């Protein structure tokens, strides 16, 4: 009898893996072996494309099994089953992608060695896009290339085939695959450093925005959607609070500039069962708005910080509160999002700290106009090291078109008031370079906003708002005017009472003050640049 063939180490590990996290780690290590044989720019698409193919195939097979059971119960004989099981309407009607036989994972795995795994994968991607109009031009066809190590690719296909994605009642296979997709996105962002920020926002920051806004129903918009993380978290929020059956209560609209990132977002939404409108193709939000007539109930975004080269048009009607400077798009993003808000719309936006106090190139005047128009609801100063992809300190702007009580919702009247939250001392380091906001941090920040606004979730929990020295303060417009419209929370919340301070809080406060100083240096540098330019013109 010939000796039994030894399984590759990764495959042997996978059979002993007992948790989703272990499976994710093993798949990541296996995929990482392909890195050297694939163009760096294509690597994300390559690996995530495989996971997406496994997802659509699993979803198809799950529907097929369910359909077979229904047909047998309806009295259809076994010899007639195949005719019904290959009826595409039975799949698309259940919001499942139609997967042709030669694109199904089981068929690819069975024929990979005989026909060439790279060739079969490219053909499968092509077939799925051909049969599903919403995926046209989305999936990668980059597997059958000479520089791709076909042996290692075959091993990765075997690993994905063997991974225990069978799921259970609490966590179906599709959910597990969705988690793997998110895990890989996060790892890619960490590996790519600064460039990773183009497609990924740290999950705790996304969760904070979603928890504060509570997007239960309506139109949700992200004008710089990256890989679609805001939409995925919004969907999870609804699922957690109202159940899976309510995921369709939101309509998703997004836009992305980068073609490859747009593809990732389309796959990410599909793998999480979100029917989103990311437009027929990618495009520049400023120069080519893909949703020109949209009025959203919620806007959530992490646009790129401090863009210096953007499509600026001084006559653009979006610049209702002032024309943004050509060397920084922060206030262009803010005004674009305001233009998208419906009558009672709210927005949560990640921006660089400099946006809270910059006075250069007319930004101070625009900020003043936003405040006087009563559009700013809340400012949150974030702790450092949340963003592995940038060292620039960040903050959250929360905007609201209507801060009145809104009789139907019985909210608190917060007209001509702004809530300031200083969260710089929060968070927990998960390693030497990265911090996350804990569940307790998220609950405190979101709960403070909800209590201040008098939202139903706060009323049900019996929460009432009160200023907390060193953490939060509700300022009227007169106070903001005294501070010359600078919106840095540290200016308003004051210091923690001496008896409440401990060494950890003091250290965090020092970190926060350092960040504030950094922001002032940044604003000073911008001002110096403007002055030098003016002097140069005078000399000429």
C-alpha cells in the first residue's frame, strides 16, 4: 500500500482550528505566501476575490439545498429535481447570485489540478460577472498569470475549501465569510500603512459614528466610502437592535474615487447581503457627483485628511458657507455632506484636528458660518493612535440640519447649542502602536450624546445629560463666539476636578494637550505659508 500523503502544514493546522479567529489567522498566513508573486497593488483584490467567490458559491449551495428540501416537500420527484434546481429565478428571487456550474467552488476545487487553478478562477469570475449585472466589472481576473505561483494558489484554494465555514445556528457560513473578509481588510490596511487609510477606517471609530447616529432606517450616504465599512457597520447595528429582517430598512448610497477600492466595496457589500448603490463606476465626488439629487437621512464618512490637490470650482453651489481653499479640502468635504442632508438629516465625519481651529485661507470664516447656521451638533476629540495609517490627530464632527425637539421624536431642544466631548484620554492599547475604543468607551461617548439630545434610547435607559468636567460640556453660541469659533473640545470641557484625577488620567491629559499643540503647530505652519506667499507677491 503506498504511503499516505502528508497534508501541508497549513492544511493540518486548519483541521485543528476551533475558532473563527484561528481560521482567519491560518488563511492570512497562507495567503501571505503568495505576496511575492503578485503585484502589490493587485494583492488585495487577488485574495479578497477568492473569499468573495467562496461566499457566492456557499450562498448558492445553501439556497440550492433549501430549494431541494422545499421541492421534495411539495411532492416533486427526484428525477425532476434538477430541472427546478437549475432555475435561476429561484435564486435571484431569494437575493442570491446566480452561479453557473463551472464557477461553483466545488467544481473548481475538483478540477483545479487537471485544468489549472488560475485558468478556472479567471473563467469563474468572468462567468459570474456575465450572469449578474450588478457585478459587471467588479471581480478580479488576475489569477492565470505567469508570475502567480500556481502551486501556492492551489494550496490556498484547498485551504479555503477545507476551512470550517459550515457555521451554526448562531453564526451561519455567510457571516463567518463576512468576518474573514473584514479581517483581511484590516490586515491589509495595517500592512500598507498610510495607503491603507484609503480604504479602511478602524472599526471602533466606525462603530462610534454609527452608535451615535443610530441609523435605524432611511437613506445612508458615504461620499468617500472606501471598502464600505460604514455601511457594513450600519447594517450590523440594525441587525443587533432590530434583527436581520430589518437590514433592508436602510438604503445605501456611496461613492469612491479609486477603482480598486470601489471593487472591494462592491464585494464587501455583497458578501454582507447589503444591496447598495455605489454607482455604475468609481469617480471623484467633487468633480463628478454620482448622486447629485440625493438627500440623505444619515451621512457617515472618513474622507482623506487635508487633501491639497482637489477638483475645486469656485462657482460650485455646494460652497454655500464659503469657498474652501485650494490647498485643503476639509471644508469642501463638510459642505458637500451638508448639501446632501435631508431636512432632519444628521452626519458624522472624521477629519484632522486642524479642522477644528484652522484660521488660514478663509477656513475660520467658513467654520463661523457653519456655527451661526446652527449646523454643528457635537465635536469629539479622539485619542491618539486609533489610526495606524496616519499620525495626524483626528476628531469627529457631528452635524444636524434640525436641532429642534422634533415633536414626533420628543427630543431635547438643542438649538444654538453645541456638545463638546473630549475623549482623548480614552481607549486601550492593543499593541505597541495601535489603540482601540473599548465597548465601555463607545457606550459612554454615545450615551452622553444621546442623553444631551434626549434620544429615545437615552430616555428608555433613564439617562439625563449633565456637564462633566474634563469630559463634556454643552456650550451656547455666545460661548463659542467668545472662543472665536474654535471648536476644540479641550477649550470648553475644562479640567477634571483634582480629587478625581489619577496618574493614568493625568498621562492621558498630557497626551491630549500634546495633540492640541500639534494641531496649533499645524495651523501655524499653514498661516506662515500663506504669509510667505503674500510677501513673495509683494516683492514681485
